[in-house]
């Protein structure tokens, strides 16, 4: 199964953001994970459209935008225009999820839905064939550097069965507390994309850590 690493730049050194993006450009990471937090849906505020626009001028990898915002639908087109290649919205924030997913796909980019740790994968039963990816949170969203929630493995396996039994190509991404140990078990459970923030950026050689994570 294809393996992708998406470094979360929430853990990057913002004073050296250009250099951090350059490191990712030269690494074996396939995507760049970009966490947008509004201080309402999650108890933290990160960055938004202007920073993404600037990253897009130098990034050579697709920008994987994770919207942790209360009302994401009006922001789909602005984020696409700022450079997003993949947009993830939270199940918990979309009253008309089908409409929001269609809007993302109409922009010609990948559409993905994220589930908080407490939200069951069964709720995706109807929408699953429409999705390019499902993002499973393995921490409560809002901060980097949190401890991985162990029940995620079971959730990944269940979602993998739902996808395979229907012959779908939907990717599974996991976000939060990913390191060498959790990453290995996640790939074994059927994950395609690992997001990694603090483990990767705080390592002595992030570029090497990306390669190591790919071959755990
Ligand atoms: C958490 C964010 C994550 C975060 C992961 O709300 O969605 O993408 O950056 O950070 P680590 O890998 O440090 O748990
Ligand atoms: Zn994220």
C-alpha cells in the first residue's frame, strides 16, 4: 500500500519558515500538512490564508489543508485559491457535509473529512464513496505534541475494512502523536498518510526522520 508522510508545519520554526519548506521540498515527504485553527472549534489559533499563499510560492509539494474551523464552507474557495491541493473539513463542523464535499471537488482538488477521536467511523457510511480521503484524529485537535490515543488503531482497522469491502480507493490519514512506534503500527493497520509535527521537526535531522518514518 502506498505510504505518504505529510509534515505538519504547525511544529516548524516560523522564523525560518522558508528554510523549513525548502527542507520538505528536498525530502521524501509527499505533502505539506497545514493546520488552520480558529480558536472556536478548537482552543487554539494558528495561521490562515496569507501564510498559505506565501508558502505556495515556494512549496514543491501539494498543500494538505486541515480546516479546524467552525464554519469551513465559505472558506473552501479562498483556501483553494491560496494553494490548497487537498482540503479536509471536520465532520463535526458540517451540517450539509455532502454539499461541502461537492464544493471541494468542484474546485478540482481532493476532498477529505476528518473525525475527532470520539466520532465513530460508521457515520461515514453514506458519504464514503464521495471521499478522496478520511482523516482520523489520534489526539483531540488544537495542539501539537499531544499523546497518541491508542483506540485509534481499532478505528483505522474498521475504516480500512469499510473501504476495502466496497472496493473504494479512499485514503486513510492519521494526525496527532505520530512517531516511529505509533507510525509503524498505523501503517500496519492500513493507514496511507501519516501527519507528523513535533516528532519530526524536533528531531535532529528532520529530513532523515521523514525517510525513516516511511520505512518503519
Ligand atoms: C492537531 C493538528 C496536528 C498537529 C500534529 O490539532 O491537527 O496536525 O500538528 O502534531 P503532532 O504530530 O505534534 O501531534
Ligand atoms: Zn492536522
